[in-house]
């Protein structure tokens, strides 16, 4: 089960990574207006959440006393590199925690803000939360890059071509495994 969780989370991390690769330092900090979040702020929130939720998740409440969620929505980063380092720190904490999940603790009760969750439910909760924000990152990045955006999924008007490539790949894999 944990391998499936890790696979799914890593897919979304990869979408963020590929978006960051396309952006300049200035673009990471761009905000549409004062009420909107920059990509840097979204990263600060995601990573802050990951560090709080997944540090000692089996034995401590997921809302740590040291977390200041409101502060996550104020940019304190000065470089793209700082943003990416914090992004990686959050993901490392999450992935390390997921490696701790096993059949014995999957249904164990853990707490987030005092509310009881099974480990499984807590994973699902975050599997909804992080992709929501990563989608925001991708959307903002795509708007900024416009015609220079390198798609992260199936390119426009290329669905049939993509589907045929997938069928061919699966046919080859099936043939090779039966040989």
C-alpha cells in the first residue's frame, strides 16, 4: 500500500518540479494581486503543511505547536533556490513518513488538530490537499509561460496520438513479458 501512496504523491511532486524548471526566479514570486498567492507562497504552505502533518505523525498531532499556518501565506523567501529547498524538505518529510506505513498501522488512529483519523484517511486527506495546490502552481506557471509552456501531460490535439503510443507500449511490454 505504501508504495502506491508514494507513487501517487511523487506524480504530483513531479508536476511541480517540471513547472519550476520552466520558471524564472521572478516568475516564482509573481502575484496577480495582493489577495492572490505566488508560487513561492503556495510552496511555503504545502511544505509547511507536510512538515507539520508528517513529522512524528504516528505519535504526535499533525498540527504542531511550532507551525504558524498564517505565516505560510507571507513570502519570506528571497530566491528561487530557497523556495525549491523548502519544497524538497517538505517532500522528504512526507516520503519518509509514508515509508513508515505498514499493514499493522494503516488503520491506527492518528490526530490532526485533535480530530481522529486512521492513517489511511490522513493519507487520503493529504492526497486531496497537495494536488489541489499543485494544480494552482501548474495553472499559474502555464499562464505565465503562455506559448512557451511545455505541457506536463497530453498536448492539445494529441490525445489520439498519445493513446496509440500507450497501446503500442503496453503491447510491446506484454509481448516481451510473454517471450
